[in-house]
């Protein structure tokens, strides 16, 4: 992806796209999900062995007793607009963002 990015007033701007969330560091608080208007990531359940159980359907979803913890997973990276809101609210700094000019075409 090449070319200049600008804001509405013409100021230069480089989007930083969310590419990954570190599941070992993520505490599943959901703050990033709440500020994302594009549904780039979703809360997933994880069992005792560290296996992903699937998207959490709600607070009462315990995956038939298999749920150990919850983590956020990037499941629609292409929807990210690079605003960085998710990274600003993350209390664990567990997200990886790449500048638009660093992404592979």
C-alpha cells in the first residue's frame, strides 16, 4: 500500500493497522472491542490447554464448563481503518500495529 494519507484538513497521517493481539498478555477486558466501530476483533474463550474454543456469545457462555479465560482475537483484520483507538485503551499493551507503508501488498 503506497501513497500519501491525509486528514480532512490536508495534514499528513499514517494509519497504523491492527495486525495481532498477544493472547498470552491479553486479559480479555473488551476495552478494544468497545471502541472499535469496525468489529475487527472479538472475544474468544480459551480452555485450560490454551485452545481457542470460539467466539463468546455472551457473559453466560462457559462453553459447557470448558472456559478457562477469555482473550481478544483479530478475526477481521481487513476491516481495520488504522485509527489506533484500540491500542490507546488497552491496559496491557498487547496489540501489534503496523504502519500502512510497512504492510505487504
